[in-house]
C-alpha cells in the first residue's frame, strides 16, 4: 500500500513538473564566466535607443514603473556608439535618478544604464534597458526614462550591460 502511494506521489510530481519552465543554472568554468552565459550573451539583440537630431545638451531622470527614481548605488548612464560600442558620454545618477550627459552630437546611439560594483559593471537587476527616446532641435533635451521590469531568470541577466 505504501509503495503504491509513493509511486503515485512521484508520478504526480513528475506530471505537474512537465509543463513548468526551467530555471537558468550557471556553472562557473573557473575563468569567471559561466559557460551558459557565454553562449547566451552573443545572441542578445542590441538596438540603438537614442536619436539626436542635432548636437544638444542631454539631461534627464530615470524612474521605475511606479514613478520612483532609480537609486541603486553608483548607477551610471552611458551614450554609446552602437557600431563601435565606444562610450561617448556618461554620468552617475544622483539621488533623484537625475543625470547630465553634456552635449551629445547628432546621430543614433545606444543608451545603457548599469551599476558599478567596484571596477565591474553589471546590469540593474530585473530591469530592461531604456525604450527608444529622441531629442529634437532644442538647446537642451530633457529625457524622462522609465525602465521596465522583466521576469526573472532571463539568460542575458548575467551578461555585461550592452
């Protein structure tokens, strides 16, 4: 009788788990970069998300979906050339999520928000990068960026911020 219950219990657990999604498990290979992460980082889609119509001073603030300012310690925003992945400008957010990137030239760029942990840059936990924003021909461009949260266990979560 007991063995029948055990078999039934194991069968029920198996059937319940068949439709569940798995969890990303990373195994450190000793070089500081887990093997699964190395494979998933190359496939991450990176798109420009800042269009500047003419050279302009770019300032603004970054918030989460509730309207609270992003306040992680040493959170940084960068403007990068998407083709060369070269940083053109960067700023550390203040306590209100504010930033001043200085004058950004005309062009199409990638805004990247991340935090510094010592000398290592890492993604903000559970946040996607900024949706596309643009600056038109004014003397100053004030951006209000809302970072959207995503689900847990995304493969790219352990990749460097790009």
